[in-house]
C-alpha cells in the first residue's frame, strides 16, 4: 500500500512539474514572437526532452521584465473579450 501511494505521489509531482508557469502561459496566449523564439531555442537545445523544454521556457520568461509580461497579459485579456463573429 505504501509503495502504491509513493508511486502515485511521484507521478503527480512529475505531471505538475512540466507545465508552463503564468508568465510563459501569458506569452503563449499572446502568440508572441518572444514565446515562439524561446520555444524554438529550447527545442533545438533539448530535442524531445519535454520537461527541459518547459523548464527553459519558464526560466527565460521569468527573466523578462515584469512590465513586458503585464502588457502582454493585458493585450491577451483585451483580445479574449472581443467577439469572434460580427453580425
């Protein structure tokens, strides 16, 4: 029983660790050139190692000035509020 619980906890930890953080997700949602360049760089550096690609993108987006991330978040929020179709 303890082994099963340990395995489940480890699987959960690995699954959560390979996610974009909020700064990276904001860049991705904005479909920004910065995100696309970071992703391409990380893929070239790490190949198919998904966890390292995500880690690299997260680290680089965290190093970006906060005002850039805030501006992008605001732009994404504004675009999300636009209607998809105009009557």
